[in-house]
């Protein structure tokens, strides 16, 4: 087991480049760990990086990423929309998140 994780032996025929396996073997020997443990650690890191990249807001959606919000502009926007009824922000956020 790797630090509390369950290992699963797969029967899938996964094809891995022989150079990659050679490099993994060298690194595992150097770090004095098993190749399986090294591969699992590398895959875990790669998956975390992939998730972080996918969750990042795309640069083109950010109005101006190189500056801090302008307090004067924010102040001007407050109250700029008029509605007929009072609006409960907390309630709207809770509804959007599915919280009751």
C-alpha cells in the first residue's frame, strides 16, 4: 500500500514507451523506492496539475488581470441597477448553490 491508498492490479494492457519505463526504473533506483510507487506518485501529481489547470479561469475572461479593482468604479456600480422589489443576496446565493 502507498500511504493509506488501496492498490488495484489491472488486467488492461497499457502500452508505455520503453524509454519512459527505463527512466522510471532509474529514478526509482536512485530514490530507493519501487517503480510502482514512483509511477503512482507521478500520476497523482500529474492529475492534480491537470485539475488545477482545468479549474483556472481562462485569461480571456478576466477583464484586466494586471490591475487591482478600482474602488471608485466599484462604488459607482453599487446601486446602479434599480429593481421593483428588494433583493436578498444571501438568499439568491444559497438558492444558486442549492443550500436551503
